[in-house]
């Protein structure tokens, strides 16, 4: 800490409370009247005083902010309630200019620090990692993004990118992606409305009986725990990631699909699923509200009559007992099975409309029970003509994959030309090998790595990693296809 000149020669700011007498004597008081009285006593007669024209340094004035805004030096109710506060959010570039000086002033005038935690947020840069400036022409206008994609989409983008210790590289495509996320949430709410999934006041999440409903209740509880832990640790990007995965990856992509056949029935299972879907959607609105206040509040008001707005509703908390480990394991297995079948179909270029049989080899009793209980779901969501157990040899022209102790067998010879598909995969792998060699050669060039902008080098590394990953997947697909022939 160095000596600090606190005066500035500018025309705005807090004018320094110092007055000069006729002979240059200085009087520093809270008011001009007090300075005048001191001067009159000193000179023994009324004299004319001239106030110092300088103003206090902006950071000196700002250092008083934690308590001067609350009525200090008067002991107001606001000062008593809000000083000290919990968290200060600021940028790294003004830690000394502002944060340290607020600490000094707080300790000096109030006797305690003005806050207990300082959250240093990232600097928002353009998508290439460059600092925004008018001269570069790379300024991203947040108001334009809000007009185009909505405030919630921009808020979610910045939250998702708020990794501690890293600057934010803001690309408009990311904002567009989170606008699509908001649309996905809205469509899920419409699905619940159309299927008359209304909140039930006496709903007990721990009492549901359907496996799929016990599963989603547990997933909601896990999402709440992850979200709360992330908020308390100031890891807001983890919060956004957990909610994105749960809302889109679990509720919309899977639970809604699992619920559809039940909602087409007319029994107790349908009533339970309606209540569970409405409850799960409400919990998502609660958890998403800090990031996406506008769309969540709108849906909260539309979906049912509410005793209070979402913003004043209590934060959800759940007992760990509502997480049913057996239901989780069962439905997670079904999700993995369907996902693996979809992946193999895509890798083998199986036409989307073609239905193929699934043979499950070496399946244990647990896997057999899961297939029996969810055969209809598996067939519908994986586009299968049937799901059967295989006790004999694997038929010719079938590709294989593994799920736990069982082997997934998909006969595809009747829907694709195996030889042509093998040639296609070999050609793709050769092309990827060329890409990998090109990226490796470029990154091995010391001059390129030393002189190219950091974001360009990082992009090349990401492209190399992506090419290697794709190549590995293609290689797995080719091995499966070769084995099938």
C-alpha cells in the first residue's frame, strides 16, 4: 500500500470539505458553517473562506459506499440490518482500487469489515477471447441480444460460462442455444397442460408407486441437491450445468417420453403420473428461477392458481429418502440401453424409419425383468420391431454392443448393405486420420504455438481432440461391422 493522493481536479464528485482562510489556514469540517465558526474564533472576527475546488478521488468516495448508502453517520435501521453484508461481487481489475479501500474504511469507521465474501467474476470477452472495444468493432450489445433471444437466454449463457478463474468468451450462438433451452422448457410445460398435469396440494413425492415416477422424484431431489451445493459454493456454472442436464436431458428427453403411454391410459397410474409430472415441473421452475426469472415466473402463473409468486415461494428441499436407488438403477439401465441402440443405429447408417429386432444375449435375471417391465418403451423409443432374449449363437449380419453383463445384438443385414457401409466407414476413418495428422503437425510447430493468438491455438487443440474422438468412435463402429460380416 502506497501513499494515496485523494484529490482530483475534475468538475464532478464529492468536493473536499476543506476551506482556506485569508492567510491560507486550512479548516476541515463536515459543514461550511462549522468551518466558518472555527475560522471566526481563530481570527477573532468574521472572515471570508474559500473552499478547496478539488474533489475526492472516485475510489475514495466509493470506499464509503457500504455504509454511506445506508444513512451513516446516523445509526439507521437500514445500516443496522445491512451492514456488514454477506457477499460483494466485483471484477479482478478493481480489487485494490475498490475492495481493499472499502475494507479499510469499514474497519476505520464501522469497526468491522463490510462483507465476508468477495466473488470475483470473469471479464466478458468476444467469442475469440479478445477484450471488447469500439475500435475493434467487436462489442456485443446485450440489449440487442435480449431483444433477439430474451433476457433469460442471456442470463443462462453468462451463468453457464461463469467458470471461476476464466474469462467468458461470449458467442451469440451460445445465447441462441439457451434460447432453445427456454423453448424446450416451455414446450414441456405445454405438454403438461395438454395432458391435464395439474399440481395436487396433498401430493407426497415419497409415496408414488410407479417405477418411472419414483425415478423422476429421485432425479428431482438429486438436481436440487446439486443446485443448492453449487449456489452455496458460488459455482454458478455447475448450477447451470446441473439444471440444463436435468431439465433437457432427464425430464424432457426421457421422463416425458416414459410418461406418454401411461397418460394415454385411464387408471390410478395415470392420475399419479399427472400429479408427479406437475410436481416435477414445479420443482424445475423453482430451481431455474434464479437464472431464468421471467420465463419461470410466467409459467408458474399460467400452470395453476398460486398462493404467491414464484419469486417469494420457498426454495425446495428434499429428504434423501425420496431417492429410490432401485428405481434409479432400473430406469437408468433402460435409458442406457435405448441410448446405446440409438448410437449403433446412427453409426451403422440404419434408416431412421427402419425397425429392427433387438436380441439380448447373456442377460441376467435383473436385465430380463427390466426388459419384461419396459419392453413397450424400449421398442418405441429405440425404433425396434421386437426385444427378445438370445440363448443361441449370434446370427450373421448382426452388430453387437455391451451393456453390463449382457450383449446387445442388432441384426441389420436386411436394412443396410454391409459391404457399402464398411467402405463408407473406412473412407471416413482415412479422412479423419488426415485431419489428425494435419492438426498434430500444426501444433508441433513451435513458431505457430508461440506466435499465434492464444484462442487460435486453443481452437486447434479442441479440433484435434474432437477429430481423435470421432476417429475412435468410427473405429469402434467399423470393428462392430467387421465382426458382423
